[in-house]
């Protein structure tokens, strides 16, 4: 089991045992941070954070984790980088590799981060692409382990648009870790067939199950985790809101669905969430469509079954584990 100098681009690249090792390291580093025990495993290193899509949680997680590990992070947003405009991704990778010990990328197509990794001489970490969001899944799985004690056999139902990074990555992660994954949405919003077939092959080896359901009441029964995300992803045009609302409103996570699942169910969301009218986007949608919430009711988001802020905190701890493992090799065996 070797992590040092490896890229972290998608969970498909890692075995179940390797994912478990990263989760164990994250739990250890989290406990040390809570106890005030320093863990400057990457003292003196420098990392570049490329953000073509901005994010509160991802940026803060990488910067705080880097500081805890003894590193210096440099943030590059679209206005501070020429990547893909005046300088190719390949050239950017080779330049940054001469100056930094690791590179994070958060942006658009998976091909961009894969190209960055191909030409970089240092580890590259995927902070989010259109297709995958692996650091989020580690944070989610750490939260599930904290609340249930294990991952294997747990039923996770993803409500909503499962075609993109979160639906894809949760399906991959559940397949790898022997979980029961259910995508609940209209059929046109299911993950693509190629990735689904790959995940089914993995599931056959791990004992996981991959299921697709169009009836939310059926999907909810005996679920351990409800998961949802915003219906329109960053970078998509505002014009898609009306169709998404019409298609996905029946898949909103409600108190009724929680009751169907049972008292064991936990609610998760990768954030930001439109559960009330306290955002500009939420107010605009309310004015145009009359909705007080979108993908999840406020009573569920704020209810006792919600662990969204546990998983949000875990972004930092799991990202720290990924960087520590790939830069220091601290869990190589």
C-alpha cells in the first residue's frame, strides 16, 4: 500500500483497503487536532490551489489542513492564473511542479485535472470536477463511520440529479466500500451506463449493491443515509432551473420520507443547500416559482437526523489525510 507521490483524482483509482486507510488516518488526525496535538507531517512544503470554481468549504479545508501540516498554500483563482487561456494545462503543470510540492485543482472537466496530473511531477489532488468529487466522499464516509461505526452494508439513497460529480462519486464510493447505493430520480437523471457497469463489477467483488429507483417512497424504506445536492450545478445556465424544478420536486427530501426510512436515518448534503430563503438564489427561486425550499425541507436540514455540518468539518480532516499520505507517505506499508 503506497500513497507517497500518488495523485488523488477519483476513487476508482484506489482499492477499498486504501480508502479505509485514508479514513483511518483522517480519524487519527482529527482526534489529534481536537486534543491539540501537532501533526506537522509536511513541514516546509508549499502547495498550489487552483480554483476555476470557487468554494467556501474546499478552499478553507485545503488552507487550514495545509497550515496544520506545516505547509504554505498559494491560492490561484481564475483572475490569478492563466491556465487554459494564455498557458496550456500541460505547461502550467510543468511550471508549478518546479515551485510547489503538490497541486490542487477545482474546476470543470475531469480531463483537465487528469492532464494536470499527467504533466506534473508532484501529486495532484481533485478538489472537484464535473464528473467526480472524491475528497467530498471521503468526508461523507468518515461522517457515516462516526455515526454508524461502519460503512459495509449501509444503505445510502441519493435523491435528485445523479448524473454528475456527487451521484457518480457516491456510486463509486459505495461500490468500493460494500454499501447499498440507490439513485432515486427520474430515469434521465441516473448516472451514465458505462460508469454504472464499472461500479456493478466492483460491487460484485465487494458485496455492494447498485440500484436505481424512480419512486422516492420505495427508495426511502430502511435507508441509513439520505443524500441530496442542489439541482443546478455551478456553471450551468439559470434557464435550466424550471425544468429541474419540474422534474425533481417529487424527489425533495421531506419529513415524510424521513419517517418512511425510520429513526436510524441520517441526512447528508455536500452544501451549499437551498433549504430556506436566506440566500439570494433561494429568494429568486421563491419569487419566480413560489418555493420556500428546493432539494430539502428546512425541517429535515435542521432536524436531529441532519449531520451536514459533521461532514462539512470532515472535509478538512480527510483532505489533510490525502495530502499527508501523498506528500509524506505516512501510511505507506
